[in-house]
C-alpha cells in the first residue's frame, strides 16, 4: 500500500513539474504557433490567399478552430491539425496570433 502511494506521489510530482516547465517557457505560445507558419505565414501574416491570423481576436480564432475540430468548417488539413493540440495549447496559439500586428 505504501509503495502504491509513493508511486502515485511521484507521478503527481512529475505532472506538476511538467506543468511548471510549460509555465516557465516564455516562448511556448510562439513555438506552438510556429507550426502554422507554412500556411498562415510568419507571425500570422499569410501570403497567396491563405487566411491571415495576425491581429484577429483570440475568440474568433478559437471559434474557427472549434469548427474545424467538430467538422462544422470545411477543411483540407486543419481538421486533422487542430486535433493534435489541447484546448490550452489552442488558447495559447490564438492569443499569440491575436497579439501580432
């Protein structure tokens, strides 16, 4: 019984450590958003008819991402990409793009 408690405590400590490491990374949002650059441009300023994300409200971006995730918005790849992120990560990405000019 004590061994199970010790193992559970170690697992919880690892989860807390991971969350703290993410909070400690000042570039996490930017790094997550970098995966969007191929289509939406560096800093969200798209070229060639793709949707620009820079300066859009975080709420609008999150709504669109939710539509891709649910299948309500037509997509070629976004419906797959959005499922690879947690809600918290999507919020970070949305807020990062909203802050861009």
